[in-house]
């Protein structure tokens, strides 16, 4: 079994987004799997099976808590009740990592259950940095901020996403979660270069990398429109972009996300094996 | 052109509105289909959440009807919290008023049963008392006894419909066809999976009174003469539903 001391940080190994249907498979045959990620909101009930399973898994694996509902990019104040729930979860679980999204999902007390986009300019830098300061203050630890998948652009943006994220890191001291599939999806959708994005990304601040599958569509002009669905295997061009990234960043904790049409464990285990091989190619 | 989150949200929930001005395709043209990606994500994710929360209501009305109904519900009642495990709490009242379902008056009651099961599933853990502890209470102390009921216990009563029979007929292959008549159910969680039991109106009154912290004497008075106290307590003990005696 893993060394308990390693639970203070995510190892530079493959991890998966945990799904309850894989509970027994993961405990019985983890293979090269080194850690698990959970969606914070699914473990904010008072008790029962989800909490009991998480407690047990956390004794075997380092856990990354990934929030999807904090609405850090929201115009309004952060939801204090939700922050308190997050603090409680992080308090008892003591996870190896905590991350959230550069997005908004709540406005006027209505939660929309999607990661919605925001423009990049000095006004939104301040809003996001203030929210991250508040989160890090309340939960008492550094968080990682994840780059989004973009489907469209804002006329009011004045900065690139990579510059925006650098500014956030410098103002708040937070780390970054680099989702390589999101980079590929956004670059395809906005007709930019994914390699140039990686070249310009603050790789020193990266504490975790995400990989996932996407769907393919077209916009009304026939231009490609990729949709971040997390419902398929990772495609070859994204694996190639991962190799490009790892050559520059070195080994990092590397997560496979598969959230819809979740397959049987062996299918996911094959993705884990491929992630493991990609990490092994990189100098330690 | 500044796109406020108010305008963004309105556009997301109202497909008749155009996408907010200031959202662009890569060539700078006004975004249309690209905004629909977000509209679709919101509608599909909320509709999926309702489907997984109300499998029996869905089975009763059919997949296609349920999806159309969910589309109306999610615009009228978007989630008020990021905890999707609680989403759908207004479905019973919605079903009562929604024109196509308002004559299917058992549906709100079934939705209440499914809400109660989900609440039970996520409720706090609690260590049950030993049956011996109850047997050891002196007869003269029994009427003043208060019992703390486990947080996972839920009681749902229908005034008109056989909710237990309808629930069973739609979740178990060997369950008999429902017969007319009002029913109440007890939902408990002896381990991790909620269990559902048909109980009498007297049982329901008694257990609700105990949940409110009333003494056994008061609970018996509220239940009336039809209560079989031994059977009620036996059921509660077997379902690990009593966690403290005071």
C-alpha cells in the first residue's frame, strides 16, 4: 500500500475521478492508480454510503477535492453557506489537494449546474482574485484554479486567458489546474493554437493536470465546435498535447475525468494505463 | 458591449431570447449556436438530475413526458443551491398544478416518497439503541419516555392513494397490482440503503409524534386505539430507527 506520508500531496501518478460504481474495482485492483478525485458537492450530505465510502477510500488513496459549485467567477458574493460546507468537508477529510473552476454557476441565488464563462479584463481579475482570497482564507489552504473549456469569446475581454491566470496566481498565491482537454477544446473552438497556449501558461504553478473526452459538433458557419462532455475516451490529439505539456512541465498528478456515460472499470483502467505510460516517458 | 450575468442567465433559461449581444464567434460575429451549448448543458444536466432523483415518477409518466415536464420544471424552479442531491424539492407542488399532470393526483404523493428516500439516503449516521434497553424500561416510566428517532427516518402519508403499493409495483417485478385505498409508508435506513415499509395511519401518527420529541404517552394518544404498539416498536427496532431513550 501507499505510504501514508504521501497523502499530504498528490503523487505524480495517474488518478481518476471517482464514481461509486467503481468502488470495489478500485480497492481490488488499482493498478498504477495513485490517487482519486471527488466532486465536493457530492459529499456534502450529512452521512450514509457516500461519506462512508469516501472515508474508507481516503485511508487507501490521496484524495483531491474538486469543487464544481462555488461560482468563483460570479458577479455576486460567494455563497457563505456553501463555503462553510466546503470548509467542513476539507476539515474532516484533510485532502491532498483542493481545486475549483475559473467559471460561474450561481447568480441571484440560482444555481445553473454548468461552468459558465466570464470575460477577461482587469475588472474580472479583481473579482476572481477577491473570491479566491476569500476561499483560501476560509478553508485555510491554497487552492488550484482550473482553466475552462470555451465555446465563445467576449467582446469586452482585453486579456488572454493565460495572462489572466498569471495575474490571478500573482495576486492570490493560488496554484493552477491545467486541463489539457479544455485547452484543446478552447483552441479549436476559438481558432487559436493549443501549443501556443501551453507555451504561454504558468506551468510552474500547475499542481495537477486533467484529461477527458469531448464531443464534436459544428457552429452555424460550419466551423468546428467541440463540447467538453467527459463522456468518452481521450482522443489522440489531446494525448499528443499532453506529451507536449509534460515535456515542458515535467511529471504532474494526472487525472482522467469520465463523468457521463461512465464505462465499466476496465475501460477507465485502460485510460489510466495510458496516462501512466505518458508520465513514464517524462524524466522524473 | 458588456454581458451581465443577469442577461446571460435569462438567455440560458429562455430559449426564445436571442443570445446576449457581446458574445462572439472566433470571427467576431454574434454567437448564436455557441450560446446554445450552454443552454443545452444547463437543461440536460438539470433534467438528468431530476431523472435520477425520481425514477418511479418517470416510469409512471414515461420517459418522453418526463423530459418535457422536466424542461418546464427546471425553468420554473432552477436549483437554489449547488447541492444537486436536494434538487427537485418543489416537484410535488409542481405536479399538483402542472396542467398535464394535475388530474393524476397520486403523482405528487409518489414524488414525496422519492424525495423522502433520497433524504434518508444522505441523512446523518446514528447508532441505534439495543432492543434490550427498551425492554428494560420500567412499565411505570413508559408513558413519559421520549425516543430520539434516527435522522434517516421519514414518514410519508397519502390521503387518497396506495403509495406503498404503487411504489412497489414500479420497483419490484413480483409486486402485486395496487388496490385502491390510502396508505402511509415508513422509510428507514438500517445500514446504507433506505428501506420502505407500509404502515397504518395510526403508526404514521405515532412515529411522527415521536420524531417531534413527544413522549410515548402523547404519541399513543395521537395514534388512537388502532395502534399495535408492540408491532410499531418492533418495526422501529428492526430498522435501527431508535437511537436514544430519554
